[in-house]
C-alpha cells in the first residue's frame, strides 16, 4: 500500500508545487520589472541565485537551512533561559520544545512536515525559472499596445492588469509547459529529501533482500518496478502535453501570433 500511496504523494506534490511555483514566478517577474530599484534588484537577485545553483545542492542545503531557521526562532521564543550555544561543532542543538515537529508527535506529522518543506523548496526553485519565463513573456507583449493604452489615459496599474498580463500568457505558455515537464521529471528528488516516494518504494520492494523486507521470495525485480515508473512518467507527460496544447489553442484566439493567424485562416 505504501507504493500506491507514494503515487498520490507525487501527484499531490505536483498539485501544490505547480501553482505555488507559478505564484513565486509571477511575483519574481513583477519584482524584476518594478520601477523601484531595490524591489527590482531583489527580483533579479532571486532569479539569478536560484537559477545559478544546481538543483540537488539547493534542495539539500535549503531544506536543512529552513528547518534549522524555524527551530532557531522557536528556540529563542520558547527557551529564553537556554545558556548553552546552539551550534556545537557540526551539531545544531535546541531545546526539545523548539523541535519541529516535536519528538512526541505522531509519525504522520513528521512525514507531513517533511513533505511541506520539500514542496516549498520545489516551489522556490521552479518559481525562479518561472519568473525568468514570465519576465521574457512580459517583454514580448508588443510595446505599441502599451503606448496605446497609455494614450487612452490608463495608469501603470491599469496597463499591467488589463493589457500586459492578459496577453503575456500566450508568450509564456511554451516555456511554462517545458518547465512543467521538468518539474514532473524532478519529483524523484523527493527521495533525496527523505520522503518515501515511488522511487523509494520501487527500490525497496523490487530488491530481493532489503533492511525492511527480508522475507520476499522473489529475486531482484527492481527492473520491473522501475519499468512501471517509466510507463507512469511517460503517460503523465503525454497527458500534460495534450492539456497544454488545448490551453495554448485557447490562449491564441485573437492574438497577433503565428498560432492566432493560423486559427483565423482556418476559420
């Protein structure tokens, strides 16, 4: 049953991370285009730093750093009388009341906490790539339309909300679609973060002798389990391609793009 639940874990991660990464990306793109210099610097720094760090290194570092930061804040609030240093060599020691989650919490809370940390990390990492895509899409909207809206008396917010944002999606969708495919392929990184995903269970159940399942009568069946994962990922990406094509066709209606011109000629 753990194997079956792990498929739900992967799908839940995608359902949470996809919109969250898009939200981070939209905020980063807006910040990178902002007319206030510190905000613009923050947006460009976020995009550059996250995109420039290898995904695995960021995942392994950020999850540990975020967990320790949360525990450090709780430690300062709940244990103000603590006299020993928190960092002792390579050890990070806080009082038991500051642990996240607490040692007395049930196992499912530990698993949910680890999953949420992983989902947040995925959203931040892929949000930076989405921000770069959206930043380019905003710049691709014809400048003449921006000038026309300004000539009609629209202010900066109205132009952004009524002209720029509605039209940028048709330019952003190809890049966002590729990013969605990369996100699907990156879900096995959950295995590195300690979450029992489908890669973990394929390795555990397929092996002939493991620490948890030592009495299985079959030999090494990992090739069959990983073949099942291959079929799952290929099927899921194929469905995603069909959905993205339909969204692209819908967004291209009435647009001055090659896809929009093709639709008008076909009509």
